[in-house]
């Protein structure tokens, strides 16, 4: 009897092997279960912070985009730099293309996951206000990522869910579909963030949404929409500054949205040579230099030169970490003025367009344009002002040339060997290898 | 009963459990609590069993009837044998003979006595016959067929084993002056490929049992030490700050070779399927000495040795070097100047230095002490062993390896009791002082006159590294190892026993490295930095098991049923302090101006299994062995955590069949065995299935969280189907033994990181099973026999060989993955791509390669072809032992047949590095036919790139086969009469040598074919000469 007791006890013990719960493990503190993230206001906000961190195009991409257009040149013989300079990118080009593609789609994945996590169970978040704010920011960031993608690559896969089985084999969607999604996301973001002033420029507020709306409408030639959105932002923001010394410093009042950097250093670390005798890697093309009028205050403040005589970008002035912080600016007020001026012009409101543009000119100590300026001249002045004010920022020059249909003429003129197919970038090789449904842009192989 | 109260108490140190899947988490705390309760309840039951049996033991004793007395002698010389195990069957009680060979045992209800002693044929006789004739004669066992060998969760004999396994014993291990006990396996067991990665003491060793079965998951065998699995992953993996000259640190360094009784390598399905999901890569069972065979004694041994590099790289002398350099400038049509050629024009031309000697020419002494005490009584025995090893390196006396350890084995086996208790405890601590860098050996090719110090008294930085400055880069590691296990056995009734193993082990590594700014070239802008880190791995195991054995006349039935619960935890952290005001302060974290890197990691792994085995023997010649295991591992997703594994093994001892036994006296033993089964592999990282977020630094001074893994609860075990057949033959009354086996391992359901497009988010890949198939096939053969077998002289020779082939059978969709750059269907997994070297153009002296895509340019990857593979084609070893009077002699030679890639830059003429003398075969003028290109040194010349590409081409592939004199030991045992008169039991003196010669094709490069290749330049193996004195009291 005793034996029977022992044996049955032992068999009881052995039976625990089928119990899955004995396999539950604790996790490292640096890892959080996705479900936990969406149950905690603080953690979900941390997940949103990661999206902001992921939008990283300033240092890793914009300098090369400057080489690709008529902004910068370089003496560096690095193969990748030369490919950008000569508009001879290949699907294998390692710098620029792949990191930007990767970071933008990472933004999209994270925003999709956040959207799903928040909407999956609305009761999980304690307040409706937080839910609306987080969703609004995530949708804005997704719209921004698609805006960049569609302008760099043309038709791109449109992914709005976190299911990797679907996304890893997704086909391209037409630009129109992508823009529809952008508009939809921006409309939702606007409704979620309406009249919500985040109180900080490193997070998306209502004005940032309106700014991107204005930009998107401008690109889609929705002049009325662009005028209204930009007008709204201009009205809500303080007047333009007089003096442009601190335009790119963190928290500057003209800034609408900027991305926080831990060391407080933005593009300064890329452009500013380590000492005055070193020639800069990236210097301004003569075309850009000569577009500035002589008394323009931006000379020496947006770009400067050192002992070598080459002019290099000097918007961001911090080369190394110091007491003055600079963050990556995504939206700032002068662009909104430019959008407003262009939209007014297209709506045949020449006088309004001229007055808005003159505000920008006086900001740089330039004489205002006269009343009798011809329409054509005024339009060209608006575009020149975009070239001057926004060089090296946000892909503006490249996108402007494209949306205005001027890229072929201009780059053929400046570089001599321009191929119209190259107005869109090659899809990174790796992506095509891994997704058989993805094809290459015409002109690249 | 009061013990039960403890079950309800909470154990405060268990971490709260976090649930893993998407489903809502329900009371996980209770789950773990239940587990703890079970565990505690278990311990209590053990205690209850233990105390209850003390009573039953006494009861049993009172039942004792007659006492049987006998004496055991050797049949050969009639000498009494001490320490023979006399086991009473079927109860299993046993006694040991005294020094006169005498024993006495109570008869009770038992019928037979089993008499066993190492080196003699085990005998089973009826008690009646002993009662009539108490003198028992034991035959010497030449073939050791009935030697007990360990298998998974049990033992068997060589004769009855249905599986394929190999073993080495303390005899082979103990005579070698080694740090890591795994080194002793080199070439000794067929199917086991041991590669020494580094010749420094404590250097890394990699072991592959029967080839590589996995494309991406780990391929380490499972290590089990006295029943407790040990995580063999390197202690300092994954943190470059703590990588040092020794490379990766193996936790197995912690074991003292002197305490190892035997190492068994289990290979086929029959042997490994009982380890289920961890058996695919083979299982290595390490058993520590328990004092089982022997008498009470005190052993003391001291061994002192001296080591030097076994192969000193060869380079041309200074004058030849200069000739080649000038020739290169002439070929390049460039005038050397003080900037480009300071070696010719600026630096001192007299007193050329022998870099090899400077770097690693030191003779490194080592000393090793071992003391062990065995104490035995009727009901208990115990062994205590202490050891110390200290060894410096050939680089300098400051760089040294030191290890101290103690092991205690205790066995309580009260006479006539139903309980047996075995306890093992081990502690060791090693310290390794070395350098924080990867390769030191490479410096031997620096110019003979390269100045270490420039004219200002600073380090010279003409080349990017400076050998002298490397001594400032310190790396220190210290590892503590603690292991304990307890096996409690309760014999419920004859034939049925229950046992439980409770084991734990722990390694705690602490690491320090410092890298002063001055030890780096100025252009690197380095700052003083020190790294401080630690990593602990804890492993806990509970393993209950029931064994049943029954004898049904002609058939013996054995069954085993058991379960395992294992938990492993890894916990580590490291910080880097940067900026010191003085290098003197660099060992202090407080003195650092800032911390610029901080990291901590934690992981937990749990494992749960049930297993069973049934073994049937009929007429002592038909054996069927069936094993099964069900495994659960926390590394897999919820849907796929459990897997089933199992094997069938068959053996037929045909030599016992009447038709052979009577008609073919030549064959004294013959066995055919075959097995088939399924094993698995779970060597992937933890938590790969979780949808989780991990820290992504900061944004706006808030922490940021980024998705880390994609939810995949579907991936599970990699499976390897193993088929094995073998023939074992004993001829001429076991004087000649042959063993031939063929294996076929097919691995599929490969666990790989399936690459994802960036479209799918910030992952890059996700862990998944994949349909790829890998096949390993091979032939293993062993032949051993006594060439001379006389009373005063015995010469045994044994040779083993393994031929093996590895092939990637299929990998659907490989072209869509980055694996396409590394693997090719139909090829070995270790293939290497490179340019196809066509030869040196006889007119220009420039190397030419095949332009695969015919675009007129030689570039990667379009012009790459498969040029070689890394795995060996065959390997083996040859051992000779001779015993002559009081002398014994043991020689072991290891051989490996493979291709390898040499470092071509090691013989290219004209560069700023000194080439080997193979460079003298260089092309000099049109018409020269050679495979060494012209001398060139100027980067901008057209020939320079083409010449440099040789290192990435088939020009680097050479025959890398080698034959190495691995170990040699000669021992003299002083005459017993004399030692006794000195008051000693035994006294012997020995000389041993390790790696004393290496034969290989060294005309292109005389670097160690085992530790160095095309890319790595690790320290050659050491040749060691040691002197050993052993005293037994």
C-alpha cells in the first residue's frame, strides 16, 4: 500500500510535464510585452516617442539630396557621393536611399502598430484626450512618411496595417492612392488634435498638422486648401522675425515642428569642417550662391565660408554638443508664408501674394517687391525665394522642381547629363530581392 | 510532517512572471507558485522517503539470515584483488573486497552475485556455488566488452549498447597537461571534430559532432555534467569590449581535467533521442570521479611544464625583405621616399629584429597541483579533490592563466538499506590576464627594423598598430563556477527504484578591460576608456526518475520513466567609463569623467520534459531499445512549445549464435546494430516569438520604445532524423577489435532568421522555421588490438577514422534571402566564395582571375565562385600504449584532412610586411612561370588591386591537412616493494609532451593549420613538455 502511494505520488509529479505554465518565463526589464505597452498611458507614449526618433532624414539624407539637385557639390571621391552628384544612383547605392526607405517604413510600421493598439480596445486608455492626442500624432507622422516616400519614389507600397505577412509581399499603390491616404490621415489627425497646442515644438500640434496639410495641398494643386491651411497657421503664429541669427536654434518661435536630438546637434556636424583650413565636404553650387542678392542677410548666416574659400551650409551652427541646442526642423513658418504666397498667386490674388512674399524679403533686409511687378516675375520670385530660404531642408528643392515640371530642364542645364527617369529614386535592391511583388522604377536595373 | 508547513511559504526571490502572448494574462503568479509548491513538495517527499527508509532498512537487517564469505583472485596470477564490487542480485546490495580480496555479504532472499572490477570480465554466479567454493577467479578483460558505460539517464555495457557512442576516460585525460578538458577529445572519438581555436591557455575550442546540421541555429552539443546540463555558450559572447586575445571563454574551462572520470559522446538517435530537442548536435556526458573503483587513499601529484609555440611563423630575413621592397618600387616605377618607405630610407638598418621571437618567443612555465583523498567504509565513500593550475603565456609573464578548484563526491549507500545518496559539489575559480585585442600574432610580419618608439619617445605609428602599445590594453576575466547535485535513490523493491536528481550550477564571470588613449594611434581620436562587466548564468534542474528491471527467464526487461524541469537565467551588465586624468586610475569607475555606455541584460529559459525508455534483451543477444521524450521549451511560441522525439535501436550479438560460436572460432564477438530516430535543436535566442517593445534610447528626455519582434507563435524545433548502422567485431579472442559505422543525419525544419523587407518595419528578419534540408553522412571506423600481449609487455594500438560529407539539400526561396550570398543548394554549409585564380600572367606577373560574367571587370559578387569549404573531409587519431615492466608509454597522433585558406598577404613580395620565403618564387621577368605575382607596393598602380585580390581567390586555398603529435606520456612506476618500504602505496614519475610535432603543407605559410586561417591569426597551439610526480599514500 505504501509503495502504491509513493508511486502514484511520483506519477503525479511526472504529470507536470504537460503543464505549459511551467514554461512561463520572466522577461528582461528592457523588453515590454506589446499588450503591456497598450495598457499603460506612459508606455504607449514612449512608443510614440520612438516614431519621432525614427524620422531621421536630416543628417543621413538631406546632404546627398542637395548633391542630387542644384544645391550642393562635393570634391569627395567617395563612390556614393559621386553617384548622387552625377545623378547616377543604382539600386545598390548604400547611403541615403536604403536608410531613408527603411526609416520611413519603420515610421509607418510603428504608426500602424500604435493605431491598431490604441483602437483595438478603446477602454484600455484612461482618457479619451490622451487617446485622441496619441492617435493624432501617429497619423500625422504616417502621413509625413508617405509624403516623403511618394515624392522620392513615386508609386510606393501603401501599408496601413502591422501584419507583416501582408506587408512583406505588398505591391506598389498609385501616387493618387497614397495621397488619398495622406489626406485622410491628415484630416483625422486634424480632428484629433484640433486646437491642441502640445506646448512643445518637438511634438506634433494642430499647427504642424495644418502645415503639412498646406504643403500637401500645394503639391496637389489644391490652391484653395493650401491658402486656407497656410493662412490659418500664419494667423495663429507670431509674425516673422526681424533678424535671422537664431532661426535654427531649438525652440525658436518660427519653428512649428522639430525633432529632438539628444546631443543638441543637427546638420552642423555634417557641414561644418572641423577646422578652418579644411575644405568642406559639401559646398554650395554657384547656381544657388548666385540666386542670392548681394545685400541678403542670409549670406553669412545661412551659409558661410572658411579659409578655403568654399561656401558651406551654415543654417545649423553647432558642430559639436554645446550649450546652444539645435534640433532637426521639419516645419518652420517661412515655408508656410511661401505656400501662402504661391497659393494666392495661383488663385489670382497677386497683391496678396506679393505682400506675403515681401514679408519674407524684409525679414532678410531685402527691398520689397514693387507693386508693378509682372505676374510672371512675381511667380519666379516666389520660387527663387523657396530656393534661397529652404535650401538643404526637407527635400524642398527636389520636390519643387518635380511638382513644377522643371526638373528636366533645370538639371540638364546644371549637370548636363540628366535622365528624366531619375526624377524618382531607385528602389533599394535589398527590398526587391526580398519582395518579389515589388518592381524597380523605370530607368534603373 | 512539520516539513509540509514550508510548502505554503512564498519564496521572495522569484521574479514575477510576465505573460508572453497576446492573450490576456491570467494569474501567472499562481502558475509559478504552483511550480514552486511542486518543487518544494518534491523535496519534502524525498525527505519523507529518506527518513521512512531508515526504518525499513533496520527492519531489513533483522531479517538477515546466513552470511556468505568469499575471496576474489585474478585468474592470470592468482593474486587477491582489492576493491572488487560484489553485488547481490536481484536486490542490488553490494560490498567491496578488502585488501586480501575477501568479502562477506548477507544472503537474504538473493540468489546471485555479480562480481565486477575494472579490467576484468564481470562474472555472475549463483550464491550456492560460492557457498561451496568461496574462491572466485576473475578473467582479465582485454576487450572491455562488459565495461559499464554511461548513456542518457542510465548505463549499459559496450556489449549490449544499441547506440553509437564514444568515450575517453581519466587515463587519456589525466596524462595530458591541458586547461580545458575538451582538448583531450581531439581526434580520439570518431565522429567528433575538435578544433582548437587558439593556443593560449583557456582559449576557445569548438566541437562538432557528426558535422553541422543547422543553417543558422547553434550547433553546440549538449553538455551534461554529472546529470546536470551546462550552458556551453561562451561567457563573454556578444560584447566586443570584453573580447580578448583568448577569444571566447568556454565555461568548460572551469572543470579540472584531473577530476574527470570519463567523457562520453553520444552520437546516434538511439543514444541522443532521450535528450529530445537538444540531442540533434550530439550529447557529451561528463562524469566526475567518484572514487568508485579504488580503495581509501590519498593521491598527490605535481606537474611542472614548459610551453612554447609549436609553430613559429617563418619570414625572410631583412636583406631579402629589402631586396623585394626595392624590386617592388622598380616594378611600380615609383621612387621610394622617406614617407612611403621609411623601412628602407629612414629607420635603422642594423640590428634587425626577430619579431616572432619578440612577440611569442617566450618559454612559458606552468605548474599544476592535484590532491585527492578517497575514503571508503561499508556504507559510504567519499572523494575530495583539490587542484591548482598556474600557467603564463609565451607573450609575457604578466599574462597568465590561473585556476583553483575543489570537488567533493560523496556516496551514502548503507548496507542492506533501500536508500542511496550521491552528492557532488564543485567550486572553481579561474583568472585570466591577457590583452584587449584580437590578434597579436599578426605583428610578426612587421618590418625587421620597425621602430616601436619614435625619436620623441612616443609610440611609433607609421603602421596603424604598434605591438608595444598593445601591452597597455589590459583585459582581465575571472570566472567562478559552482555546481552541486544530489541524487537520491530509493529501491522500492528489487527491480524497481525511484531516484531524483536535484542539480544546480552557476558561473559568474567578471570582466575588466582598459584601453588607454595612448595605446591607440593619434588619428583614432581615442580617449582613455575602461570597461567593467559581469555576467552570471544560473541553472537549476529537478529530475525524478523511475527504473524498473525484471528478469523473465531468457529475457531481461528494463524500463525507465522520468521527467525534467530546468530553468536557466542569465544576468549581466556592463558599463564603460571614459576620460581619465591618469592611466593609473583606469581601474576605477569612479575616476571616469563620464559613463558613455551602459547595458544590462536578463534572460530566462525554462525547459520541461518527460521521457521514457524500454529495453528488452533476449538470450543475451537480441536487444531492442525504444526511447521517447516529450519536450517543452520556453524559446518557442505558445503554439509550438512541445515536441515529441524518439528512437528505436536494435542490436544483434550474432557471435553468440550457435552456428557461429561453434563453427567460426576466429570471431569472438560480433554485433550488428541499427537505429533510427528523431532529435531536435532549440539553440536560438530567448523570447524570439514575443511581440515586444524594447528600449530605443530617448526622445525629448522621455524613453522611447520600439517594436522588437514580430509575433510568431508557430516556430518550433529544428528536427534531425538520424539513421545509424554499425558492425562491431572482436577477433582472435578479442585481441583485435573492429568497429565500423555509417550514419545519415537529415535535418529540416531549419530555424532561421527569415529576412523581411524594410517595408515590414524595423525588424530585418523574424525567427521562423524553414523548409531547408541539411544532410550529414559519414563513415566511422575504429580498429584496435594488442600487437604484443605478453605478461611483461603489452602493446596496444588503436586507430580511428571519420569520413564525412555535409550537404545543403534544399533551401526553397534562397534567392530571396541574404543567405544566397553564403550558401548554395547542393554544396557544403561551410563553402567559401572567391575569385577563381587562373595563375600569374607570364608576361606581366599580374594575377588573373576568371571573369565569370564576362563584363571585363573582376568584381564581387558577380565573379565569385565556390573556391573551398571549411569543414574537414576526414579526421582521426592513432593511439599506441605500451606497458613494459614498470614503464608505460602512451602516444597519440591526430590527423585531419581538409582544405584551408592561407593568408596570402603572408607571402606577397614587396609590401611593407615581411613575407614568408615562398615570396622568393615571385615573377621577375617575362617568361617566368610561377604562382607568386610580381613584387608591388604602391596602392595606385594597376597591379596592386589585382595582387591584393589574391587573398579573396582560390590562390589562397591550400591543402590544410595536418598530422599532429598530440600527446606523448611516459611513466615509470617504482617497484612496489621499494615504495612500501618508503611508507608509500605508490610512486610514479612521468614525462609528457603535448603538440610536439605537426606535419603539414607549410610551403606557403607556416602558420598553425588549426588555429589560423585566411582571416584569423590566432596564437598557434603550444608545445608543452611536462614532468609529473605522483605519490599515493
